[in-house]
C-alpha cells in the first residue's frame, strides 16, 4: 500500500470532550456535574459561570435568569462518539425537567462537543444550513478554527462563544489537550 492511501486509512486522533452547560438555578451545578461525571469521566476543567444574556432563545422554556459555563472531562473521545454523547446529554437534561404551563421544560441544557488541535466542534439536534448531519438526529457545527494565523470565530459562532473569557477557556483547553497528547505519545 502506498504512503498516501495508508495516511488516508489512519484513524483520526482522539479529541477533547467538552460541554456547554446552561442552567436556570446555580444550585443545580453539582447535581448536573455528578451525572456528567458518571456518564463520561471526571471533570478536569471548568470555566467561570456567567449570566447568559446573549440570547432570549431559551427564556420561554427555562426562565429569565440563566447561567452558563463550560466543562471538559479527563477522558478523550473518538469523533464518531459525538452523536451518542449528544443523546446521553439529552437524557441527563431529562433528569432536570419541570412543568410550566402544562409543558415539560428543562432546567439544564447540555451541549457537548469536541476540540482538536485545529478546531472546535459543537453538536446540536437542530438543523441549519451550516450544520452537517452526523447521525442519530445530531448535527455538528464548526465553531472555531485554529490555524497558524490564530484563533478564528465564524459568521455563525454563537455570541457567548465569542466572549474573551469563553475563547480563553478553549485556548487553555487546547493547550492542555496538546500536552496530554504529547505525554501519551511518549509512553
């Protein structure tokens, strides 16, 4: 087999799992994190919790005082796991349902994704023109691109992902991810 085809057939590197967690009650943080750790692995990094005022999209369902933060877990994942991970996080959200005006509403919204050396991918169950279907009712969205020119947001990158603190979280996560990959290669 020539070098080109061997390279094409290689499995992609494992990537860093992360999740964006939105809640309507800060007291839910340890409870939500317990479910995440039981399902995935120990939480390794978390950003500061911030008031989510970037959009009113979730207010009707979740209320007006929303909080958001990012977490990452120790265990690296395969990219192919993302649809199953999204389904798992939706099941975790179901643990925090409440009734409002006769409808089931979420107290927690968990959007998983992954980071590699060159990009950040976010998963969603909502289709749109810039999202790619990856199976099981899940779509993937390129959120950041990282190149020799630096860190780039895209036209569709959510406003809260454009915040300096959010970008710093992902820059720190990328550094940690690359260090972990180097350590694994040395073993």
